């Protein structure tokens, strides 16, 4: 009977070791899966961040270009106004001279 008890204990220890080994394999597999999922999330976050950065840079560049074009346009408008003002003064003088009979 003692031999039978020893065999039962050995069988229980063997089953416990198998359960333990299975649990370790499962834990290692879960760790690999979690690591892969984390890596995928990190890569997706990096891609999203790069796309957002590109979009922000493009937007900033567009705003700078708009501001530059607006400044150039305002400068051209001011030059045109000044030229028109000078031409108007000369035109008025010319008309007055013509009316006064000076030309």
C-alpha cells in the first residue's frame, strides 16, 4: 500500500509539473502576444504622429505662403495707389492747363 501511495504522489507531482509547464508556456505566449500588440500600437501611434506632423507643417507652410502673398499684394496695391495718385495729380494739372489755354 505504501508503494501505491508513492506512485499516486509521483503521479500528482507529474501532473502538477505538467500544469506548471503549461502555465509557463501559456504565460510566455501571452507575453509575446502582448509585446506584438504593443509594438503594433507603437508603430501605429508613430505613423499617426508623423502624418499629423506633416499635416501641421503643410498647414503652417500654407499659412506662411498666404501671409507672404497677402503682404506682396498689399505692397503692390499701395504702389498702384501711389502711382494712380501721382497720375491723377498730373492729369488734373494737364486738364487745368488745357482749360486755361496754356498748352
